[in-house]
C-alpha cells in the first residue's frame, strides 16, 4: 500500500497471489501509485522489511536507521520526522482490516482479492474526502453567520 505523506490518502495498492517478501512488492506498489499520479514518486519511506533496494523506478528508498555522527541536529530531526510519518501507515492497515472488511475476503480467486482490496481503499479515501468536505462546508456556514 502506498499512502501520501501528509493526508494519508491511499494512492496505490497491490495484491499478490503468494506471500512474498516485502522487498519484492515495492516495485509493483510504486508502479501502481505512479500510474495514478501526475508526478512520479521521488522518495519512498519504508520500514526495515524493504532492506536491499536503494532505488526503485526512480524513487529513492529511505529506511529508518541511526543518525550519523556527522549529521547536524537539523538533519537528524529531518530523518526522524520522515520515519515517524512512516509509522502512520500501520494504523491505516488496521482500520482497513477492521472497518472495511479487508480481513475476510468472500470473493473468489486472485481477481476477487484485487477487487476486495480496491474497494476497501476506495471506501477509505471516500470517507476521508467526505469528512473534509463536511468540515469545509461547516466552516463556510460559520463564517457566513459571523
């Protein structure tokens, strides 16, 4: 699953038939996300399961690691902030499994798996956009009454 850095909108998702290692799934996930975006992904912040790849499809792979001794305070904080942001993906996966029935698939075969994942992601994104729209309209009404 590929999520945006700031708003947690899911821009790419891939389903696989077999249980393969994380590092082998990165190229398909980034390719799917790049197909849905105008600008290609330049930096991908991943967890330690993606060790080995330094660059995939033009995207630099950033992994959490200890800061270097020569790094300035600014550089250390910047790296830490990127890797903390990566931790926001785990709750998204949990919510997709619990709230959008991704934990149990009743559709048949590989195509059913892909449909199930895409529908769960579409529901997640639609919920985020609807909440943002309601907040925008509510704030506009409040501004009109003042």
